[in-house]
C-alpha cells in the first residue's frame, strides 16, 4: 500500500479511549498523533499532513461532523467517524459532510483496523509520470483513470478516497450500470440497506463535482432497476 508507516490523527475527548486507540494502532504499524477535541485537532492539522483522520462525532464544543466539513474544504484526507449514534440519518449526515466511512460505538478494535486499512487501500497511488494516461471526458471535467485524478481545466477537482474508488469502479465499465449492492461489496462494506443508502449519499456528493445540474445528471446516471452508470462523452 505504502512504504512508510501511515500517519493517523485520532480525535476523541475521552482520554481512556484516545489512549487505547493510540496504543492499539501503533502496535499494528501506524504512526499515531492524538487530539483531545476539534480545536486541538485544528491546531495539529494546520502544521501536519496525515494519511487519515479517525474522528469522534460527539465531543464538547465543535462536534466531529462540523470538523469534517471544515477539513473537506481544503483536503481529501480520508476521514473515519466514530459515533455513539445509531440512527441512520445521523450517520448519513456524517457522510454528507465528507466522511469516507463510519463506525458505531462500541466497536471491536479489529474492525476499526480492517476499516482503516480498507480506506487506505482506496487512496490513489502515484504512477509513472511518463505513462500514457487513460482519460474519460465528462463535459468540462476529465478523469485520469491511472492517476486517480479529476481535472476541470487546469484545476484539480478534490475527490475523497471513497469518491475516487467509485470513479475507478465506474471508469472500469463505462456505459454499464453497476448495482448498489455491487458497489457496497466493491467498497468493502457490509451488506444492508443502511450501506446502500450510504452509497447513495456518496453518489450525490460525487455528482456535485461532476454534473452541471446534479439533480438532472448527464454523466453519472441512475438506471432504473439496475443501479448507477457512468456515461462519459
């Protein structure tokens, strides 16, 4: 996946949980920095880049969803939300804010480890600069399949790890619909209606970056009864 140890930022106001997560993840090969709240995390993020942020939702002061929105304004760093909330809509709010995944408390540390590794595997890898690019045109946008990059003119369009993985899945079979259940499977998620709803949210966010009118998508289409389909120019 990567030669250097991935560097994670753990943000949780519970000192005990924060310490346990830090020790567990360090034992499993990660570099780990910990923050006690959103304000502390902001100070750390202003001076350091991370491979991933693991972020508690319910914290005093600014909550994790608000911090996720702020991070997404300038960064595509993967974000995993930890939430004690069990309601689907609360989890959807986190995904809409830009999180790549969520995990409900209480959770098994091994499951957190599996989720983190799955997300990191979805991050685009650097490719040879001299390699011939394979590019899909999507109106004013172009998607470089090999580099995992989307461009609008000279501007790089920021894609989260999950959005980029979705683009790679669609780009592998342009013009062919992919079912929601297949997308859930290929994203490495558990099956179920909640996860399919989560995919819908990610599709909606991706359309905002691709489509001129996201409510009437031209390039990332819904195929009734079959799923979603990428229809490049």
